[in-house]
């Protein structure tokens, strides 16, 4: 670690992904506590992003391929859940609104 630049260290050891996960956690807490979002809605919105970042972190740190593929594959059902809830909310709106 000695002699490395900050950016190099962030990416070589996967810390950049850790920072992104921290930002996602803060955003999730803000949505639940300040904006009064339901936890399931926050999970649908931020869950796919968190799983993709976990896959990124695995790739950055040289993990086996399945540690990269698993979170990427798991992000898709959460994305579909979020999409379904958004489309259902659009269906309940009055025409022209």
C-alpha cells in the first residue's frame, strides 16, 4: 500500500465499490427516514444497484467468476419487482395527469 495513490488504492482493493455501497446505504436510510418510503420500495429501487456494485467489487478484487455473476443475476428480479410496482402505480393514476 505504501507509495500508492489514493485512486489506485481505491480501485485495486475494491474500496471504490465500498464507497458506492455506503452512498447507497445513506440514500436508502434517507428515503426511509426523511421521505417515509416503504422499505420494500427502497429495496426495489436501490437493491439492484447495490447488487451490481457488489459484482463490480468482486471483479475489482479478482474474485472467482461466480462471485461476479451471482449478484448480477440476483439484481434482475429486484429490478423487475421495482418495474412492476412503478407500472402498477402508473395504472392507478387518472388519465391526463
